[in-house]
C-alpha cells in the first residue's frame, strides 16, 4: 500500500527545526512494518509518502 499526503505551504513560510518526533516516529513505524517513509518540500508543498507492504512485516 502506498499513501501520499500533500500539504500546501506558503512561499514565505519559515522552516521550523526540531519541536517533536512526529516524522521520526512515523518513519520508525513504517520501517518496522517493512516499509518506508519519505518526506520532502518542493514547489510550495510539504509531502509525506508512506509505503507499507500488505500483510505487514515478514521476518
């Protein structure tokens, strides 16, 4: 399964650093399930893409 969430960001928005573990925690959970999580910002948008294999982690 793949899911992409796109959130618009104003061109003059200030980037914030730190302040939580949200994206780190999401990436850890995706990895534990055998998937991945990619995050980027381009063209006034913030994008989070998660890929999780159906059936979860296979040891």
